[in-house]
């Protein structure tokens, strides 16, 4: 029994141990079978109880369904009787409603068709507008392409900037206060020379702006290309600013400040944002970089100065005319006073004439009121002298 028959790992097993382990395994197997059998029996009992309960519930449901079916049958019969009695009314009402519905559907279809026609007409108008807008866009595209071609050429670009600058100045200043392409004493010809009032020196405006470097800067894709284009922009601007300060600043002939006109607002914004050192250098050189909007504002200020100067120049003429006007007003007042005196005299004369007229009228009335009496007898009165009273004989005036 103690003989080792097998070794599992480092544990040797004898016949006794093996028998003991086998018995334990058989016991465990039997216990497992008993437990499974009891569990199966309990499940069968539970299943049977569930089946019984389901059968009972099914019977209750069937009874309830039978009861409901009977009630439904009675109600259906009642409903059938009611439907049978009211079928004619329902048919008539249904026919009336169908007629009304057909009429409304016809009106709705007619209205819908009319609205659709109107919408189609409006849609055609809008399509026509869209076609016109598309044509305008095509024309605008062509103009933009032409403008790009103009800006790509240095000469045409200079003419474009010159034309825009001239248009702004012509719109803001009166004729005679500016000159284009005038020749200075040193032989240089600025694009525009503005004459400010009260100063014989002219203000120089230059419209020849270098744009090639800005185009390279905008087309640059890499950092190195942008740095190279920025350096070229600074170089071109410095060269142009230096040329303006050397050519157009003449003592006693031009102002000590000049304007550098940039023909595009976007380019001016780039200069103000990325090239502030160039702007400061231009200020130190007494050169102001201006965009179209800033040039317009400067021209408006100049226009106000020109108006004020003209008003001051013509002030003495206005004063002289006012003095003549006061003399004329004084003379008119004297003549009106004389005329008033004549009128008063005429009124007095008229009043005297009215008085004489009234007297004459009263005397005429008295003459009209005369009465004739009978001639008195000779016995009572002596005979009057016919030579002394030829007309008033026997007359008596009665008041």
C-alpha cells in the first residue's frame, strides 16, 4: 500500500493515496449528480407550476375575451342599426361635402396656378436680372483684368496714379490754385504743384509710386522670398523719398513739405502696418505718404484755406459796397422825409380845398332854398328903385 506507483511533480503517490483520492472523486461526483437531479426536479416543479399559472391566466383571458366579444357584438349590432338608420344622411352630407371640397379644390388649384404663373413671371424677371448681373460681372472681370494689365506696366501705372490724383485735386480745388507737370527753376517737373493762399511757395504732390517690390512681396511663398521682397520695398521707398527731397525742395519756390501719393488704400495699409520705419523716415524728410482718402481730406483742408483767403481778399470790396449801400439808404431816407413833407402839405391843401368845397356846397344849398313872395301894394310900400335892384326885387331869403 505504501509502494509509490506514480509521481506528480515533486509529490509521489502510493496505492493508498490513489485509492483515497479516487473515492473522494467518486463521492464528489455522486454529490454533484444528486444536486443536479434535485435542481432538475425543482425546475420541473417550477415549470409545472408556471404552466398551471399560465393555463389559469389564459383561461381568464379567454373568458374576458369572450365577454368582450359578446359586448362588442352587441355594440356592433347597435352601431349597425344606427349606421343603417343614418346611412342616407351620411351619404347626403358626404355628397355635399364632396361638392364643397371639389369647389374649394378647384379654387385652390386656380389660385395655385395663378400664383405659380406670377412666381414664374417673377422668376423670369429675376433670371433676367441675374443675367444682367452676370454680364456686369463679366464686364467687371474684364475691367479688373485690364486694370491688372495697367498696373503691371510701369508707364501705364504711373499714368493711372497721375489720373487718379488729378481727379481728386480737380474735384476739390478751384481752377488756378494748382498746376500739373509744371517746370521748376531747377528743371524738375513734379506731378502737381498746389498754390496755397498767402504763400507764393507751392506744395509738391508726387504720384510716381514704386509698386514692383510690393507685387513681389504679395507673391512671395517662402520666408526667404518675403524677406528679400521686404528689403527691396524698403530700398525702393528710400530711393524714391530721397529723390523727392532732392528734386522738389527749393527754398522760396516750394513748401518745405511734400506729399507722396499712393494710388491704392491696400498698399498704404501695408506700408503703415509693416514698414513703419519708412513712414518715420519720410516724416523726418518732410514727406507725407498719403492714400486717396487722406489726399481727399488734405484737399478739403486746402479748399477751406482757399475760401477763407478769398473771403479776406474780398472783404474790403464788401466793406466799400456796404458803405455805398449806407449812403444810398441815407439818401433814400432823406427823400422819403421830403416826400412825407410834400404829402402832408398836399393833405393840408386838400383839407383846405375840402373846407372851401363845403362852404360852396352850403351856399349852393342856401341858394336852392330861396322863396319868391307876392309884390307888395303901392299904398303900403313905396315903389323901389328899379335901377338899384334889378334882380332881387321882391325877394326874401329864407334860412
